[in-house]
């Protein structure tokens, strides 16, 4: 699993590439927590487009990230989720609790904040 992040106008985009299963989940959680602390005032956007595999461990990673980020007053959303991973999220009903977007949220001209928030 490769984890990386990049600052965009909308916030900090964290990208996961590779497999997200039981063995990789701890690494992802650690990366998310460190990034959340480093960018405590920025929205966090999780980009899953690089996933080649995800099992139910991915659900725990996303829900844990959302819980921690919203608890700290940060906004959170997930973008570019591959169809295979989205099927897992939908089967568990997670799309009702987490904001999934097809791409980076758009900024409106009068807004400085992204349209990215937890549910």
C-alpha cells in the first residue's frame, strides 16, 4: 500500500494506492492520523482511485477517519472510489454515512470552503 498526500485548493487530498485489506489497514490509519494532525485546520479528502483491492477493512479505515476528523472539527469526504470498492461500501450502507463524490469538490466563487462535509 502506498499512501501520499497533496495540498489542493479544496483541502488535503490523501491518496491510497494498492491493496487495502486487513494487513494494510493499520498503515492507512496511521497515515491518516499523522496527516490529520499535520493539517489540523484543513479539510481532508480521501482519494481511493488507486485501490486495486479493498475488503471490509477499508470500511473500518474510512469510518474511523471520518469519526476522528469530524470529532476534531475538520471536514471529510471520499472521492474517486473504484466500482469494486463502492460495492462494498454500498453493501454495508456506508454511503448513507459518508460523503462519496466522483471527483474533487468544486469551489463556488463566493466560497473559500469546499463542499465537503461528513454526514
